[in-house]
C-alpha cells in the first residue's frame, strides 16, 4: 500500500515509489492492481475487506487449477484434499499476507486454461499481464516459447510474442515517459540481491557463498542446461532435429505430434519447476510459484498402486520444509532432496519409449506331401 500510495498521489518516477520494506521492484501491472485494492480498502485501512477479496482470489485460483487437472485426468481425486486443506503456508500467503505472488499465479492459471482451449492470443495477453504483476512468471516462458514454436513455427510465433511485448509497453508507458531507465532497472532487475535471513532453500550454505556472483552464475548455467536437456529429450518428441520447430507446421516432414492437453501442461509446469530448483533464493511466499503444480509433476508419470504413498509423503515433506521458520540446514537440504527426486522421476518417467524392432519371422516352405508329389 505504501508503494502504490505515491502513484496514487501522482508520482510517475518509478525510483521514487517505495515503502518501509524498500523500493518498489515489481512491474507496472502490480501497481495498477494494488492501486485498486488501495482505493477499495480505504487507502489500505480495511484489512478485513482485503482478506475477503484474497479469499475470493484463492477460491478462483483453485477453480482454475482444478479445471486444468480435470482436463489432464492424471492426478487421483484424493490428492486434491491435500491441495485444498493441508497447506497452512499457502493459506497464509493468500489470506494473511496478501502478497502479489498469488495474484500473478491466478492470472497465469487463467492463461493456461486459454492455451488448453487453443486461444493462444488471449492466453499470451494474460501471460504477459501475469508477468507485469511479478516476474517469477517468466520461469514458464521457456516452455511457452517451445509450445508456440511447435504450434505455429517461427513466423507464426512472432505475433504472439508481439502481443506479450505490446502489453508490457502499454502498462509501463506512464512510467517509461518520465524515467524509462528507472522503470526498467527497478521493475525488471534480474541481478537483485536477496537477504540470507529469508532464504528457504540455501540455508545450509555460508552467507558469503550465498551472496557470491559466481554461485549465481553456476545456478544460471544449471538452469539453462536443465532447460536444454528437457527441450531436446523430453519436450521434443519428434525424431527430427529440434530446429524443425522453426518451420511452418504444415511444411514439416514428418508432421509434428499434436499438442495434447497433457503435453502443454507438462512442458509449462516442468519449465517452471526447473527454474524453482535453480533459484538463487526462495522466500516463503514463493511457495505459491509451484505448489499447485506439484501434484501433476508427481503423478504425470506412470504410477503403480504402491507408489502413491511415497508421492504423498514427498508432498508432506515439502510442506514441512516450507512451514519451518526460520529455515534450517535440515529443512533446506530436505527441500533440495525432494526437488531432486521429482526431477529424477520426471526425467526417467517421461522418457520416450524405445521402438522395438522385432524381426519378422521367416516363413518356412511347407513340406509337400507325397501324394501331391
């Protein structure tokens, strides 16, 4: 509320928008949405009304997520109980803390629903709107780019990307006209340092290592390597070179496999999960970045009856790690182990099935009967 109050009073210089917790570091979409909340709640004084609004957002978010899961038909129904009722941290992020992370994620899940309905232009518009609320949505961007290339080819993909860029320009225009450098460096600051005291995932490291730029570069390389491996060997199912994605889909030989619901969801959710695993720091509100995608990531691979309980246990351990405050060496290591196990089952559980080339049995000449002779 303090960060958007300056904008409400007419300040358009992004470097001058700040609050007690520091400067404004989110894109312009955040400003407009929370400015609406600022006015709806009597300049931020009616906290109870804000909680009711976020409770409604929470229910809308669940509805959008359930709609995606119903389309995929992968996750057993009992898992939805854990998604709705078993996460104290998620309820806190939505209704007690009133963060912008759930706002961005709700808009993203609406965009994914549109992708599943083949409404790619509207989906890209809402995807860009979600990015304008918080930049973590960019973790889905590599997967979305892959899907757009597969669905439309390079030339057909460009208009969709222009929709994303155009909306960012329109939303940021009032600030770009006053101080373009200030707006871009504040709202899209990819090199921002995080405070060690809030980290959930790297508590077991010394603070000087956590803040080291070399460590950050190593995580970025690991992220890019993971995206490259998944794009080449898990997202790209055709035997043709991956560069064929640049061609018009009608001119590809053989034709690319059709984008199914599960394929779209798997590529987007795994793209985001790779980014979460390689994040420089995860704060407590960042749990919402991937919480609602975890059931799909765990159950999208073939599951035997005996494997259901370990997957539920994995969800429980992840929840316990995020509910440990302040984070400990044990909770951080446990979180990485859980992430690693999910990555391993995604890698080996979605491996393309090798085509068995069984030799055609040779026909032996039938013996001629003596009568026929």
